[in-house]
């Protein structure tokens, strides 16, 4: 496999996984054999994500040094994220109103997936409330948050710690050197983990096809088409216009991130591409200090693909039950999604939990989520890609807005990529 690029390896794993999964559809023995390939890869990814996020944030913030400058960057970044995700939610609602993916579907033709775990999480979230989720951003025990992989508390601590390192001047230099070394070492580990990517993709895709079968797409084909079409339109038009305004092209990002986008699509995991995404954006001309802050923060607050999915799915569920939502109800839905999507960031199965919490708040049938559980993997693949593209572009936008984007470095990197192609 050494002579083939990462994208070729992943694509081969994808095709082989689909074929093997289709051949052994419903075969529990085959599923048990395939499962470890995907599990091992996901465990490897989770193993490296937290150390990279912590070290990257601390290095980026400590390197900025000026707390006022950091506050300005943080404020602009959060405002940008809020505007883009709100646009994504709005476009999702418009698309669902125009195409009506849930109209005319016979409920008896749909199979239900198991969402009991997500229902329990949603009930717990409703009891504690959105405000409590924001309180929980502040970790009472940072080591517990690190062990559990809770991104919001980890990011909060890393930002505060980075400010502390910057504030003590020369005395903080050894600490900064340690985390810089940690970050470089974790990039090396990432390259090692990526050698297993094709096998991981093979296992993940193979298990899903063997478990659900390709026929699970048929009754909900319109929903898949509407969500995919809306996401593609959002990337090409909305993110494309933003990229053009920032002095680059969305297709340029596609070209330099082709390996990462294919990996994100096949694994449906943003975490799988986090280290390489940050590294690519630095090579593209974004300063490490900005990239290391914007991308991990975006993984929590800038999930454009998830926003589109949640808004369309909420209206889809209303439509299959024949429930009409007025403009006022849909604006309320938009506000609830804006709040719950931020409050749930970092929760396992966040998209399902957000949907369940939102449906409960709107008085819509919670069991509707079970109908799309079987195809969630298919939907998750593209929404992960959209999330990754949105955060890559955010690095460029923030770098340009700060006037620190290295255009010469960008052109040199693009030229090197063209020669490799």
C-alpha cells in the first residue's frame, strides 16, 4: 500500500467494505469479524485527539501573548461561527419547506432503529436545562474531563491555561516548549495512525452495510437526497462566496484537503482528520496560532453540516406525522436549535440528542427520530465533510481578517501540490 496515496487507500477500503458488507448482509459472524477493524481505528483516533487539542490550544494562545489580541480573535471567531451556523439552520428549514421530504411517506414502510440511549441523554439534558450545560463548560475536575473526552471543558481549561502561560512571560517558556514538543510528537503519531485508515474504513463501512443493507435507503431516499443536495448547495454557494470574499476558492480547499475529506466521508468522524486538517491549513498559509485556536473551537461551535441535518430532520419528522408548523413555530424551532446545538456540543450522538431535545421542546413525536436511525450513518458521512470544510475555511477567514495570512506560503504550497498531482 506504500506506493498508493492515502485517498486511494481509503477509497479501496470503502469499495471493499461495501462489497463485503453486501455479500454478508445480516450475517452476525461476518459483522463480528469486521467490527474490530473499525473499532480499533476509532480508538486510535480518540487516543490522539485530546492531546492534540490541549497542546494545540495552549501553544496557539501562549504564542499570541497579548490577551487583548486573543480576546479580539476569540470574539470574532465565535460571532463568525454563530452567523454561519444560523445560516445553515435557516437554509435547512427553507429546503425542507420547498421539497417536503417527509410528505407522502407511509409510516408502516419504515423500520425503526434503537435510540433508547439518546432518549435517556435527551431527558437528562431537558432536566438540567441549557443553562446548566453552559455551567458545565467549566470543569470541576479537569483530569476527569480529559479522561472522558469532554471537549467543551477541555477547551475552556486549555484556553485559560494558555493565557496563564502567556501571562508569566519567560517563566512560562519551558511549559510552552513542552507543549510544542508534545504537538509535534502527536503529529508524528497521527501519521502512524493514518497507515491503518484504509482498514478502519473497510471495517466501519462493511459493518454498516452488513447490518442495515443497501435497501434501507429506499423508503427514505428523498430525505437523503434533500439533505445531500442542501449540504452541497450550502458548501458551493454560501461557503463558496465566503471563500471568494476571503480571497481564495472553495475548490482550492477541496484540492488540498482531498485526502482528509475522503477520510471524513468514509469514517463519518471529524476527529479522524483533526490533526491533518490543522497541519494542512498551516501549510496553506494560516498561522499555527490561529489554526490551533479556530479549528478545535470550530469542532464545538461551527458544525454547519450538523445544523443543516438537524433542521431538515426536525421538519421531516413533523411532515411524516402530518403536523403543520407555522412560520412562527419554525422560527421558534430555529432558536431552539441554535441553543441546543451549542449546549449539546461534545455529547455522544449529539445530533440525535439535539433532535430529541428540540422535538420535545416543540411537542413533536420523539419516536420519529427512530425512523431515520437506520440511515443516520449515510447522512453523517456528508455532514462530517461539511463540518470539516466549514472549519478549514474559518481558519482562512480568521487569518485574513487578522492580516496574517501568508500568501506566498500558500502559493508555494499549492504549486507543490500541483506538481505532486
